C-alpha cells in the first residue's frame, strides 16, 4: 500500500514539473523547428539536408561592370555633354572604326584622369558622372595625333591625364560656371608649345597628307559629320555619324543642335574664304558643334535659345578662323579655345536677354526646366 502511494505521488510531481512533455502543443512546436523534425533533439537527417535548398553563390561585379569602367565610359560621353555610359561606349566604338590607336589613347586618358580623381578624393558625384574624365579623354586624342613616337605619346597621355583633374579642381573655385574644356586646353597647349607639331617641314607634310584625303566636292558636302568627329581630333565621316547616333540615343534634340552647329560652322568657313580642304576636314565645324550643344544642354529649350545656338555656332567659326592663323604662327593648333570663349559668352547672357533661362539641372533640351 505504501509503495502504491509513493508511485502515485511521483507521477503527480513529474506531471507538475514537466508539463510540456505531456502538452498537446508539443508536436506543433517541434514540427515548426529549424529542422522540420518531429523527433527529439537529435541531428538533422540526410533526407532533411537533401530537401534544403542550396545557398545562392555570391555575386561579384566583373571589371566591365565596375564603377570605374562606368565612370570612364561616362567621361567619354561627357566630352559632348552626354552623362551616359552607353553613349560613351558608342563614341569609343565610332573612334575605333576610323582609328583604333586614337580610340585606345582616348580610353587610356579617360581611365587615367578618372582614377586620379578617385585617388585624390575629389567630388564623388562628379566622379560617377564622368566629369573628371572627359578632359583626360581629349588629352589622349591630342597625344595620339600630335604626340609623335608612340612611347612619347603614351607618356604624354598619362602625364596630361593625371594633370587635368588637378587643374579642374583648382578652377572650380575660380570659375562660377561650367568649366567646358579649359583644363584640356591648358594642359595640352602647355605641352604643344614645347613641341610645336605644326611648325616646319613636319607641319607641311602633315597638311599635304590631310589635303590628299579631302576631295573638294564630296567631302565638302559631308564636312558637318567630319566637324563633329573633329571634336575628338579625327576627320572621319563614319565616326561623325556614329557620334551623332550616340547623341541621338541620349537626346534627339541635342543631336540636332550638334548637326546644326557643325553645318553653320562649315558654312561660315566657306563664306570666310577658308581653304576647301580645311572645311572638308571639319576644322570649322567642331568648335561650332560644341558651342551649340553647350547652349542646348544648359538652357531651357525655347525659340530664343535655338537662335542663340545658331549665333554661337557662327561666332565660334569666325573666332576659330582668327585663332587658327594666330596659333598656327607658333606651330600649335588652337584646340577648343574658340568653343570655350564663345560658350562662356553665351552662358553669361542669362538674365540679360528675356527668354534665355538656365536649366535648374542641365541635361538636354527635352528635360531642362527652369
């Protein structure tokens, strides 16, 4: 009798001390555990591991998908105000179709100046938009054409491209407007004034070689396309057409500004009595195209802005004719100085002439707003 009482007491105590072992919710709790098992606290079975979905492999961006490559591509596009890596890649391909070496130098210059800006800790937003790379791209183009022996051209590209973001950063506090291509002009002309590539017999042979490529009638008709390609220091109708396509991908109206500006510049060159070969090679078109694109990029689209685009293109061609003669006497090209000068004058007209309003966030004629 005593033993029966003792067993009954022990059974009651175990029920009181461990109620969860007898609870009806025990199965539910265990079936929702991490191992989806109704067994006790043992290890998961092989079948459980087999049913478990495999972990997704970690994804890492490739070099071509990196921010550095994207910023470099945008730098190529920013030469003509295109904040687009796709347009930058189309431009690079267009350059390669006419001159693979020049395309490589352009990419090297853009990559070097972009990397330099990142290493110096310059403005990150501008870095991602390619604004530290476009001057370096132009330095590479100029070095490819005027740099002479390849090792010297490579060295000139690297040194010049490293210098351009430094010059741009110093100009930022001095210029309260877009910097255009002042940095490219300062760095490149400093080097060219030492070498004077257009001086003497070498200059004459270069001019003769370029003139041979220009047929007066057909090339004169296509000179606006050559003028657009001359922005990158290369006379090629095919490259010009590719660049127009790159602009059109970004903004169709901006492409019209570029073509209209180049047509205006070439026409003014003919009216000024310039050599037909110079016009056919696009020399009177590239500064005008840049000026028209600058007006279309920074002003809110209107009829007066389109008139300013035309007038700026004409003024750029006239100024180029004067600077070409002046700088030619020193054996150097005037590069994009006419564009920088006229674009600055156009930009400063804001607030002086009714209807000329600068865009709040400059992008393109389609998207610009007050």
